C-alpha cells in the first residue's frame, strides 16, 4: 500500500514539475530545480485508533531550510495528500527537540470534523486547509496568504461560522459581534440566539468566545474558536482553560486562530505550567488565517 500511494503522489508531482529529481541517497527528499523548491515526503500506516505516526529527521529538515519547501504526508486509504509549507512550521520545530534517534515525532489525526497535526514537544495545529495540491502553487505563483493577512477579526469569525454550518453544526457567536459579520465573503447562515441551558455553569465564559460550534440538534459542544487578531494569545488560552477545568466532560475542540506570525507565540504560551498541568496543552490547536480561508473555499467548492 505504501508503494502504491507514494507512486501515485510522485507521478502527480512529476507531471506538474517534469524536472523533479530525488536527492542523492534519500528515498524521501526531492528537488524541483526550475522553481528551487524542495519536497519532504513521509508515509505512515493508519493505526487501530485512527492515528498516523511520522518521523521527521532533523538533518532532513535542515536540508529544507532557506528554500521554498513542503512537508507532504501520506497514509493508507488517503484520497487527497496533505501538503504543508515548511516555512510555516520552521520555528515550531526549532522550539521542540528531536527524540534520541534524531527524529521529530509527528502525529496526524485524520477526522471528518477537523484534521490536526501534533508535534511532540510543541503542540497541536489545525491542518485542514492544507489538503489538496494547492500548496504546490507556492512554487509557481502567489499564495493564499497574501489574501488571508488582509482579513479582519469579524471576517475570520464569519468564515469560521460558515465552515461550522457547512459541516453540520449549529453556530453561536457573541451578540455584540454579530452586526460586524461580513456576509459578502460567505453565504449567510443562522446564528443561535442563546446557548443551551446545559451550559449554564460555563455560560459567562462561553458568551465571550468568538465562535462556538454545537452539534446540530444535539446541544453538545463541538469546537470553540478564539480569534486573536490584536488581543493576546494568552487571554484566549485562559478562557479555554476555564472551560476545560469547569466542565471537562464536554470535551470540545479548542482552537486559537491567528496570523501565522503568532504561531511561535502560541507554542511558547502553551508551555506555561498552568496549561501543562490542566492538560489544555494536549488538546488546544493553533489555526492560521490562511488555513481558515483555504478550508472555507474547499468546502464551498464541494457544495456548489
């Protein structure tokens, strides 16, 4: 199975970039001379609990530094490759330490709701927007990033709400924020007027969360999003930590959403003893604006 999936990926990559060549002495590193791009391809089988495990060699990551480079993750039964720009996570890997075998341990959690990547010693990161071949355009054209960086806090809230609704969730956001939502960038979706009664113990906290997803018709929390546009990442983490401590049985997904330049700040803040002790560090995910935009556009294209 590994050979079949890898062959398919490399055939597609070679069709897009005919000059593709394998780095001497490696089965995982590839170079695209015409664009000065580099690709690191990793494969994992899917384990019984649905997780995948990848080892990224420290020396291989050093080979990517200073180049337009992509991390490509493939696994059994995968229909669409997961292609992640190395530059977006270079600081994250630098903040972590490789294991004794010289590899950074990475897990991908494929999930219909939201795919996440866990880097041991660093944290969790939402990578849903990186499925598909779009990231290869970084070798030949402009990135989505230049568009995403121009979005405002209310626009990111709007996109997150639209994604949640398209994925079958009820959506709630603070009353004071609703007049600022931008319906020009996403089709208008219904917003709940109030939070379910069962959340009364944490309602003062939830009422300040930027976007809340609830499983449609079930009144159960699915995900919480804090958009840290100008506010501190720490404030959003504290709010999540309160929810996690007061109502641990609810088990929603926690997402800090910000410009990609704040990813390293997220990693540093999540290493605070209070978040390590509560367990929030193991379940909170970072999601960048570019990822939100890509995710929304992919879902919209599937339903048009």
